[in-house]
């Protein structure tokens, strides 16, 4: 139990804090890179087939 002289710490549970991402870092660049890699892979499959 917390004593009266100590302050209790609050738990922050936002999506940004839970992911460990910084404020300027989102998943958008990763999603764009994944889409580009999928397109390149599809083109490579079409070339060989």
C-alpha cells in the first residue's frame, strides 16, 4: 500500500505509449515500404511466369 507521504504513480495506457513509438514515428513508413516490396515481388513473379 502507498504511504500518505508518497505520491502514487499513474499508469499511462495510450496506443502510442504501449507501442513504444516516439511522437513522430508512426507505422505509415513501414506500411508504405511493405506495399512497395509486395509490388516488386509481384512484378518479379510475373516476369518469371
